[in-house]
């Protein structure tokens, strides 16, 4: 191995992001900063947040319209798997506010001018692939439980799910597998997208940094995952309208979580 190659590898090692330990007590502060970013610029953040409830309602209408009720829950819950990608504009706004820069809603789209855009796109495609795999698995589970015959109506579908042994097996197994998908996405993306936006690193470095962050802070990251899931459920209950507030706050808070975990 040449001296130049050795030098390059040493430089790469020095440039690897450093992960630090955080406490459970840091999470309320992270959420507070996320809320402050949201309330400081609520107009365009409300616009961005509306993307989620609109897409959720469209998905619901699409599913009902094509009589594929079994996919409604997997589609709505699985949409959260690509949430880290969709929140890129929120990370950018928090980053600019942190730097004291003038910020407007248009700055949310500055990510398209990021030097790391190819890496961001690659990681985004990975999340999309995980999302579609989840939908396929959920569909296969339903078919295994009830076969290919569609439900005659919404009440018939609900009766199948909640009043039969196969339905409860589907609920338990589906939620268990869905949890594993959510855990995978949390592990590879909890800080990777903010890192790519903040520094010019490869997708592999971003994913490995995210994995190291989770490994170094298992309790805090598990609690963060539960907080995200709980807030998304609360926001989705009133016809997804609450997500217009919940999603921006979580997006901004994720940026501040990144700042807590990865040394600048």
C-alpha cells in the first residue's frame, strides 16, 4: 500500500462523524426546540405539514375506491417509513435558523441544491424500497389469513379483522413485523438525512453513523422511536389533520436530535 493511500485512509477516518451519548432527559429539549422552530415560522411549515394529511386522505380514498381495504392500514402506517426523506425541507429550515440566516418557505427546497443530493437520493430510494417491501409483506399476510376473496363491505372487513381468530393473528403478526420495519428505518435514518444535509459524506457513512448513534444510545433512541410513533398516531386520529402540526415539529426536532448526537 502506498503512503498516499495510507494518508487518504487516515484522513477518511478522521473525517468520520463522532457520535456522543445522550440522555433520556435530552429528548424533551429536542422536542421543545422543534416546536420553537415550528412556531417561529408556522405559515410555510403548515403548508409542508399538510402534505402528510393530504396524501393520507388520498391514499384512503384510493384504497376504498379500488376495494383493497386490507392495504389501507399498511399504507398509512408505512408512509411513516419514508417520513425522514419527506422531512428534508424541515431539516434545512432548522439548519438555517440555527445559523441565524434569513429563512422563508422557499428555503425548504434548497435541499435540491445540496452537494449531497445524489447521496440523499440513494438513501431515499432505499427507504422507498423498504416501504414497498412492507406493503408486499402486509398484503401477503392478509392473503395468508383470509385468501384472495375481497371483503364485501367495510363492516364485513372489520368483522373479519376483529371478530375472528385469523383476524387477531393478523393484527399481532402484522404489528410485530411492522415494528421490525420501523426499527430498521429508525436505525438507518435517525441521523443520516440530517448528516447528509449538513456534510458531504457518502450514504454508507451516513447509515453507519446512524447505526452507531443507535448502538451508543439504545434507551434514548428507543424512547425517541416511541415518541414519534405516539405523536403520529395522535396526529392521525382526527382524519390526519393533526399531522399538520405533529409532522413539522418532529421534523425540526429530528434536526436538533442530530445536533445532540453527532459532534459538529
